[in-house]
C-alpha cells in the first residue's frame, strides 16, 4: 500500500507480519492505512509481508503459521535472493525486494512468543542505531536500542544490503513490541509507527529526531546461548530485557552445565523459555555508551 506525495523526499517503508502468526503488525498497519498517511514530501509504503503464512493461521496451533516453507526473516542476503532456490517465502522476498531496495528508512514490526519488554534491534551500522534512537527518544516509547551481529539462521530484513552497505544511506530497525496476542502490543506498534512517520524527514536529513523527551539506553549483544541438550531450562521464567546485576549468576541449566552471566548488569534478550535442542535460547547483552559501527 503506497502513499505518495508526488514530491521528492524520503522513501519510508513499514513492514508487518513478516511472520504470519505475528498478526499484531497487521492490525497496526491497518490502523495506519485507515488514516491515509500521505506525507508532505516523499513516499510511505506499508507492507503486509507474509499473507500466505497468515492464511494458514489456526488459533489451536498458533505457531504453525509463522511461515509456510521457511522463515521469511532469514532470506535477505544476496546469496539467497539471487539463487535459483524456490520457496513461497523466497518468492515473496523477491516480490518485495524492489520496495526494500528503494527504502531510505525501514521499520519492521515484530512481536514475541514469550514475555519481553519492548525494544528496538538494529544492525551494526551507526546510521541505523541513530534511527532507532530517534524513535526511542519520545516519552512513553521503548527506550532500549540493541545492536547485534546478525542471526545464525540467515540475514534478516534489517540486514538487507540496502542497510548494510558501508557508506550507504539506508537505515533500518526492528521493533519487538511485546507478546503476539496482547492488544497493547498493537498500541506500541502504532505509537512507534506514528513517531517514525513524524520524524522521517529529520532522521533522513540529519540522523536525529527534532523532538526528544526521554533518554535512550544502548546495548550490544555479546553472546548467543543455544540449547545444546533437550534438558535446557531456565532457573526461572525470565522476562525479556531483565538485567542480572552480578556476573556469575546462574540463569539456566543445560543438562549438567550451568549457564552463567559473563559480566555485571547483563541483559537477557527475548528468552525462549522452551527451546528445543539446537535452538537459540537467549541472547546476552552488555550496556554501552557508544554506537556499534562495524
């Protein structure tokens, strides 16, 4: 859904439902669509990314519609997009690619299966963390901006070459807005999206928001904890973004192994409270005062 001012300006894209079961993003985009968000200059594009997966949604098996063939949010490296491989998700990624390749600013809306406080996730590019900080600096919005070094399963949408190119101008960020099924998750998505549209020109031209009413917290992922056994379990049902004050605190057990925090004030990022063997259980993050720009 494209809303074009007809005047030169930033090309702004908001995506939702990259995972078919994360339908809060669909609700948020529909609310925006009803307002006909034509910008003063530039263009706004709203994308419902994986409708084929959403069409399979069954409330008795809500996770079965995350994707149809493979995870749409692991396909955005050129080696996958330009390959001769075929899947429903690869076909859709290739359909969406022209809209992503022209985007100056991208906001990707997501929700979580397990309880987590909302946060922004950005690739290791200063221009993208500047975007997320501009969004996070409005009172009442999530304040944590997390930089990570990618996902072991493949490249996410925020890591498309448009946003990763050294010396490029494309900026991207992902919002984890809360639990899949909660109405307040839609509210967070809508508020962040409106902030995104309101500050798009300032961020595009200057890299900062004009209106800043709260401080932002920066953090960087240092460790990915993968369940090595089927007996992996957390010592308590941690909520995402929990800060563990002391290094050496046991947070989980994996068979006979104890999983401990490696440093003081360790953040637990989106814990998967029931990981299968080989799945990512939690990411550990350290607070930082500087932007990561690798």
